[in-house]
C-alpha cells in the first residue's frame, strides 16, 4: 500500500497557479446515482473477495491534526468502460469510503494534548464515499495520453464541502512533457476533458493521473487529498 502524499507539494503549488473555474458536467451514459451505486457495489464485491487496498489516503482534521488512514481500492480495468463516455478509451477508477478506515495512532497524542480529541472524531458509517478515475488513449508506440477525468462523491447532510478541486496531470521530464489542468468542481458528479496534446511512457517514469483536493466542514475543518496515478510509486 502507498500513502497518497507523493508529489503533494508540487501539486498544491500547481493547483494554486492553474485552477480553471469551470462547471462540471454529468456523465451522459449513467446518472450520478447509478454510477456511484455500481462502483460502490463493485468495490464491495472486490473487498469481500479479498482484494487488498491499492493505496491509503489521509483524512485529516485541520484543527488538531487527528487523521484517519482511508483504504483506497482499484476497480478492475475490464469493467470500467461502463463508466466512460469515451468508447475507445481505457480507464482507471479508484474508490474509497469512510466505512473502511482506521485512526492513525501517530496523530492521537497531539489531539489529546489540546483537549479536542473526544470531540474531533469522524463518524465512519456511510458518511463519505467517492471515486475518481481517468480515461487515456494509447498510440502505436505504446505511449499514453490522459484524455478525461471523472468522479463522483456522496456525503451525509451534516457535511459541507468547502473546497472541491481536481487536477489532471501528465509529466515526464525525459520527454519534456509537463501538462496539467485544474478545475473547480461544482457538482457531486463530474467529468472534464483534459485537452492534452502530448504523449508519455506507460511507466513509473511518468506522473500520470488526477488528484482530488477536498476540504470539508463537519464540526471541525477536514481535508482529504485523493491521488490517482496510473503507476503508484
């Protein structure tokens, strides 16, 4: 399992400089409820069958540093076409839910020290679930190009989304490629075309994927950075 902290400083700086405020548009193939229901059911089946998390995300209380490790699961690639509006694209999708997380013990002491631990926990049951994915094309040389980012989230009514931004990126220094595009998300179901024109290797030499920056208000301020890379490093 990998922690979703890789490249976070670089991505935050890029987000600050390059967010494009546009409206999201909903998938033409499936309604947002159908997409979330199908993805979450697929994830449940995978977990019940013993699939291990692909990575671990961090849900952090910004007021006192208390954090939870949230398991993130990859949905099998051969089923992802159902959630794409691009017929000739390959897809990757990652899913998480606060039903499947545990408190990070290294963050408890600070929360206890300032007296806020008892009031700062997160109610795990069905409070937040989401998926994030991207489509990509492959050329005759085996190089890939990110074409589209899509996602969906569901939260309880006692949670407010205060900031909701997505960054798509393909980066390969050896090929001189550094393309990125940011968006402010305006609805719980969204998709964006990247507009990228270059191609990168399908290997760990490339940073290739999307990042979701969520800030939430649930009593305290919370943050969750959801990184989806084709090659987790």
